[in-house]
C-alpha cells in the first residue's frame, strides 16, 4: 500500500471526489427533505434545505390521494410471482448451462446479448397483440408473463455464474459415496448456491418492482396499475402542485430498492457484476 | 489392478459422464427456454415482420404485407428523423459524458483516499432507484420556482428562474445530465472492477522506469482497461438509445426531447399504427447495429496495431 501523502494533487482529488458525491447524493437528500416539508414551507420565499418542522402530512396525504397502497399491492404481487417463477425456471436451466459445454451455452449467451440490443417496441407490439386473445391483455397475469421472460436471460446468466463457481469435484465426491444424483444436488449444490439464489431473486424482484414501460402499455385498468405507473400519473396530476406529496410518494416507493442496494452494496463494489459484464 | 479397482474406476467414469455434458441438459433447459421462445423470440420475429405490414390497432382490420412501403413513408417522415437525431444526440452525449465522469470517479475511488467506503456506497445511490422516481426527483430538483438547482444558482447571484425542463434550449441538456446521473454507478463500478484487475507489478515496473502518473495511466492502465471500456460503452450506448421511462416522466418528449422510443411508443399506442411503429423499431436496430459494427471494428483494429 502506498503511503498517503498530502500534496496539491491529493487536495484536488479530495475536492473532485466530494463534488462527485454531492452530485450523486444531493438529489436524494433533496427528495428526502422535501417529503417532510409542509406546503407552506415549500412555498416560502426563503427556502431552507432542512425542514423547520419534520411533518408526516405529505406521506399520509400521498398514500391517500395517489392510492399508493393499492398500487404497491399490485407491484408486490407481480414482483413476487415473477421472482418465484424466474427462480424456479432458471435454477435447473442455469445448472444445465453451467455444467454443459454444448451448443446450448453459445445459443443462450447469444440470446442474452441479442435481447439487450433490440428495442422494446419491436417486442411489445406483438406481445400486446398476443396477450389480448389469451385474456392477459389488461391483467397482472399478463404483466407477470412479460416480466418473467424479460428477467429470465439476466437471471439465468447470473445464476449459471454461481453454479460454475461450485467445483464439479464436490458433486463427483458425493456421487462416489453412492448418493443418488438428486441427493447430491439437494444436499451439496443447493446449500452452496443459496447466496446466488438470494442475489438472483432480489435482482428479479427489484427489476419487476421498478419496471415502467411494459406496465404502461399493458395495464389500462386503474385498479391494476403498478407503483411506477401510479407515480407517473401523479406527476402529471396533483404532483404539479403538491410537490411535498410527490416527494413523499416517491420516497416510499423507492424504499425497497434502496434497502436492496444497501444489502448488496458490498458485493457490488467487490465486483459481483463485473463478471457479468465481462462474461 | 484388482477387479475391485476396475469396478471403482468404471463407476467413476460413468458417474463423471452423468455430471458432464449430457442430453438431459436440454430437458433441464426446457422450462426456461419455452417461455423465452414463446413470449420473447417469437414476438421479436413477429415484430420484425410487422414492420413490413400495414397492421393497426383497429379491430378486425385485415393485415396486409406491404413490403417496403413503411420505409418509404418513414423516409419522408420528418418528425421521425427529428426524433432520431435527438436520440443520437442523447445517446452519444450521455454515453460519452458518463464514460469520462465515471472513469474519473473510478480512478478517484481507486486512489487510496480516506472515506473511500462511504464514497463507494454513495456512488451507488442512482443505481438503487427506479427510473420513474429518478425522473420525479429531478423534476423537483429542476423545478423553476422551488427546485434546488435554481435555488443554488440564486444563492450565488446567478439567474434563478430558469424553467429547465420547460423550454427547448435547456430541456435536452438537462435531460442529458439526468441520464448521466442515472447511469453513472453501473459504469463506475464496472470500470472500478476493471481498474482493480490492472496488474500492479506492471505499474510498479513503469514507476521504477521513471514513468510519471499520466504516462503510467496512458501506457499501463488504459490499455489494460480497454476491453472493459469497450464493453461498458457499448452496453451504455444501446441502453441509452433505447431509454424510455426517464424522459417519459421528465418531459414526456416535449421541448425537443422526443427520443425515438417515445416517438415509436406514441405511434403504436397513441395513434395505433403498429406496422409503422415496428418499422421504426427495425430502422433503430439497423442503425444501432451499424454504429456498433464500426465502433467495435475500429477498436479491434486498434488492438491489432
């Protein structure tokens, strides 16, 4: 490790990093404090960053007016069901992908990359036309279908990376001891895969929780709207004047994602995803 | 070799083949492949095909194959090309600014400074937020009367009533800043991971040979980082060109921010021109592919030289 020296260069580095941090973190701080300000304080001619009085009126009003509970319920159902299906389906596939060196691997990797390039508009129009006759057009079920196929490629990619990091020798050792294959998988592979499964399901969950475009196209019924959809509507309606409520609603909706990132940030900075990008 | 040894060796061989590449792999793969084929690959093929038809949202209308008619129409569709140009300005600006900002930040985070842990965590904040909420947050920040940006400008005596998202001269630049903000964490973390993979010995050797900081950066760090740089800028460019939610909530495409995806969305779901919207999708794919082809080829050539 090099010794920390103090020089003009170092000083400039500190200045630069502080500026970056302000740029990246200040908007969230501003959202946070705005959410706790009363309407009167927001409109005061001499604005302060911190609210004079921390009040929760905006939160209760936003939950009420934007009907956030209902929208959060819809988002929760869609995200949970999507996550369950994605994990159930991608677990065996990821195992097969990681353990086989066949064409399958190339095909899957090819699709994962290709699916990134194509604009959503090319997929959403035919999907929209397909889901209508199935009765899934304007339903949470249809949204789950779309989210499952939308998150599968990345989940598969992530999970197969975790499988690949488990040495095949361990499985062979288990097999040598005469355990049937399913036992090897359940008692050796699965426990080692647990952190990977948690990470993958969190990614699938957050991806669905945050998604906006597909929900906007598919869901027309107000009672079925997801949280991002409801918030986007709130921006154009009451959010124009009720800035405090808009901030409060946004803050509440961002909590799951913020918590999730707080949980996994260590893994992220230690390069969890760099493998995925380089892969 | 005793008979027992042979049996054991034989068993090991058969066991090994059970865990190696096998036909059963397809069976395990099927539950994942089926939904992808039915709800992703098939619609995509249909979407490409729709771009050559006159499909509309109207019920019971017959869909006819119209060949290149859509593309002839698009060629003279000035609004679409305007939007396309805006998309290119947006995607290039966001990707390039994001890259330089993220590279600087990654270098700083890798420079053994105090408070690095906190800085790394803070740098992830934008990543943790859904695009719709990022857009709402920045609408508050950029609000002409109550926003923090104008507030900050006013505090230092600069003009403080700029309607950032409400006029043609500032809406796109403001949206670009928001785009850079939203995408910085991924780019920074990826570059940081790349930096940490740069061979430290090579660095020390260069230092012993008397290479200065900049010289080491350009002759050791940058070449080692190049594959990561190419990968992340390519991904960023594609993502930015296909971006939707952020600008939809920021400006809804007003004041010269009508990105191609917003335009195509309106064409399909506001005006019901499914065929034409799909044709736009096809044009966008081809243009992205052309840009990527030249970018990746020039980079590959640079590597050979």
